[in-house]
């Protein structure tokens, strides 16, 4: 058996009722106390009667000239005054905690979302919450998930396929992966689409393990043969694009990340058929919690696609 304080008796009135009784003592009338606390007089009278039933003794004597506390009511108000004052201190402390929470937001995002989508969402958040300081960690999707699970970020954004144990998620958009090569690659002028088997068998220039883009490609090619080992592993999308543009390698990257390079002629998109390269972009947070304050606002902006 665990020692500790006994639970409160059901005879103890609730806090709003105690606060009302203190108001009756101060204002001399149930009606005036009802007005002060923004409730109807019948509701206030009902609360007083409920308190009297709980306590088991009359608390208020009513007359045409107002309401007067009984001796028991006067004693209860003396005790209740300290409870109400303590509750006000608690309420002020909770407000301070909320203000402290709302002054900062820790975000972790995978590279594609951080570079191409998150800036617009953060600009919109800044308009709504100019006093919130935002810190942003840019990681691969696996590292973003770990930051949320470890409590190092309040909200995360990932590109990887499928759920992550311990995290809840909401879709914030969609993306499509694109197979790209440099202008001098043998596939640059290829007319017929590449099939999934040939794509799986081709060594690609890839992001590191844990990358959402790499995981999404592996999921899309599942069942189409054993994937070839990477030709090269690099830690950033920019590095992958530069290596592809400069050499004979190919890469599969977010269409958001390569759109400008394709338009500038620095990369060429190769058509692919027989494999679905679309993916969902998701916000993530810890299971058993829900985003609050600025994290909830940023999530709403992302879901609406506002920027």
C-alpha cells in the first residue's frame, strides 16, 4: 500500500461554487454575485443549494433585502478564501507556462521540406505569432523522427514512407520522385521510359541511409528485384545534383528539388514507367500528445498549404 494523502471527500464543493460563495459574502446577494461571475441567478442559486446538500448544513439565508451567510457559511468562506487565492496563483502560473511555451518552437524537418515548403509556412507563422522564436533542425527523415521521440523537437516533417512507431502524423502535401541525369548521360536523349527492373538494377547516386527520398524509392521498387548498391552516397541533395550534373551517374530526387535544374538544362528528367514514385509528405509528433500553441498553428498552416 502506498502512503500519501487521502483523496478529497465528495463533500468538498467544486472551485467555481466556492468562488461564488465568496462572492455572495463580499457582495451581499446571490444575484449580484451571479452578475459578477457571468452566470444567471437561477444557476447561482442552484450552485448554492448543491453546496448546502454536499456540506449538509445551510450556508446562506435569503431575504428580500439580499443574502446573508449563516455561521457555517461564514466559516466555509474563511476556509474557501485561501483555496480560491491558491487557485488564482495556480491559474497565473499556468498562464506563465503557456506564455513560455508560446515563445519558442523547435522544428525538425527533412531536407526537401525544409528547403522548398517550410519557409513559406514559417513566414505565415511569423505573421500570426511575431513573438515566437523558431529553431529549425534540418536532418534526414530518420533523424527527424528520433528528434521528436527524444523530445528535442516539438514538431517534425518527414518524407519517408509508412508510419513510424511512437509517432502520429498528418499529411501536409504530396511529392513525386524524378529520375534525373546530366546532359551528357546516355539516358539524356532516351525516348522510351525506363522500367522498374532496370531502375532497380542501376547503381544510383544516393543520399545517405535514413534519407526519406532513399527510403521512398526503396519502397516503390520493392518486388522488382534486388536494388543495386549505390554508385555514390552523399549527405545532401545539392551534392547529389552536382555529382549527377558533372558525371555519368543518375539519381532519383524530389521533383521539387530538381525543377529549377531541369528548367536550366543542368539536369534531364528520364521517363519511368511501371512504378509509382509519388509519396506523401507528413508532419509528425509523439503518440499520446497533440501539438499545442505555435506547433499547432504551424501544423494547421502546413495542412492548409498556406504560405
